[in-house]
């Protein structure tokens, strides 16, 4: 199967992951426990894009606002839409990232890296520039590592027998959220 | 905005295949061979090649500036001469009017119209300054992955081609399904292949 067909057929995996992550982050008030790594802060904020259906018959719904006001997004979930894009804040230890995830192809958009001392001091010598490059690479890869760990967590439940129980909890959350709006 | 400053957008690729022995010697030779060639002083319509992530005018890579620890950092530079459709239409019509007047004819035939359009396009193309686009990449040699700092699909395809030509290695965009195959064991991967979309309400 070529990449275009595979993206079309399997785009739901990324979208289900993002929707699951929204539920997972709210389950414990913005914190997800990663196996063996402890808690990671995961907060959905400001901007979301939901999608329903495929191809020409697909519907999209863009919602933006403060975290507590994403009413349309919650209503969208009740109507069976899935998250395609969301602005997320992820934090672990002293690092905090903000980024928009496009779920179907797992793109990281407008990634804002944690502020560090080295980045602010700058410098022009080749050693300082290489140090800055390596630090930026580390921070980008660290974000990818965290998202992968969350994705792995989702996948392991998604392919297991416990997915049915997880789905019951997610559906209950979607309905509770829908009623709140 | 690339990966050196400010906020950045990126996608991940996996790099398929083994690195050659003496990789850094190989890289030095291949990157130089496929470095960016300026077309400002020529009439070429398109040029693509590697430049330094720190400076889009540096395609010499003194002191192997693409090497950072266990990473290769490069920028893909594409310069392209373009003529906006509205400009082409305007000048083609202008030329048609000139010819009608000159030859005292009321109408210009289809074949001639095409000829005029092609000639004008070629003339305008020569006058147009090449538009540059620069996209950064960071290749992690130890785990064979690559971050490419743009979400532009056309640039992804151009990267796949140039990367293959330069290093003889294929890259594959890590969409969720491919990423999942790497994260799960064999049994779980088979289960993943069989799952269908679920309804969350």
C-alpha cells in the first residue's frame, strides 16, 4: 500500500490517540502517569480542530478559546467527531513545551521549546554554536520521546482486551462533557 | 523559522538501511557533490542542494559544519524562478494586441496564441529573480531518524529524492501507523493491523 492510501486508511489511529490523550489528561486533572517515568503534565489549550467522516464528505470544526471554554469541541465529540489537531502543553521535570499536533500524520507544528540558560546567553564561537544546536536537538527529541511514550501507552491499551473498558470510560467522559456545555 | 531559533514545525522520518563504513568521509564527499549551486547569474529555472543550517549562502561546509556530535544538520535549499499567472496573462495579451495591430488582423489563431504564451513565459522567466526556500533537517545517526523542519508536502518529496541521491538511503515519513509498528512488539503489531476505527460516543 502506498503512503497516501495508508495515511487515508489509518488516519484514525492518530486521531483516536489525540482524543484519548485529551480524555487521559483530564482524567487526573492535566497529568498523565507514564509507566516508569512518573507524571507528565499534558494540558489541551486554546485551539482544536475536529474532524468527522472521510474524503469529500468529511466535516471539520475549528474551535479556539480558553481551556475551559472549548464548548464546541466538547459538543463535537458528542456528535462523533474526533480530534485532528490540538494545541498542547507538555511538561516534565523543569521543561515545558507547547506545540500543535496534527494527528493523522503526526506533525509537530509551532513547537515552542522550554527556555534554557544557554539559549538566552547565545554566543558566536563554533563551540558555542554547536552547543546551542545540540541543546535544541535534545529538546526537540525529548518532546518526541515524551509523545512517543504517550502514544505507546495508548497503543498498548488500544490493541489489548482492556480497550473495551477504556472505551466505556471515554464515552462516559464525552457524555458528561457534552452535558456540561 | 527553523530549528535554530524561534518556534518550529517538523515531521519525523526514519532512515532505512545501513550507513557506509567511514561515514564522515563518505558524508563529506556526498554532501559537497550535492551542495547547492547558485542560479542567480544563469537562466536556470530550478536548483536544489544542501547548505549550512547557519547560513544559506554557505555551501562549502568548512570544518564539516554539518557535523554536530552524532547528528548531521543540513538545510535543503531550493531556488526557483517563478512567473505569477496574472503577470504571464497580462504580458501575453499585451503581445497579442501588439501583433494584431502590427499585422492588421482582427484575431489571433490558437496555435499562435500558444506560441506567444510560451515565448513570453520564457522571457519573463529569465527576468524573474529565483525565489529561495530553505528547510532545515537534523539526522540522528545512532537511531536512524530524521527531523525535517517543514510541513510542506512538496518539500517532503524533494527531500526524499535528494536524500536518496546524496546518501543512497531511503527515508520514510513516520506517520502514526509506522511509528506504532516500531513501538509495538510483533504480536501487538499484528493486532494493530486488524483494528478498525471506533466510535467514541
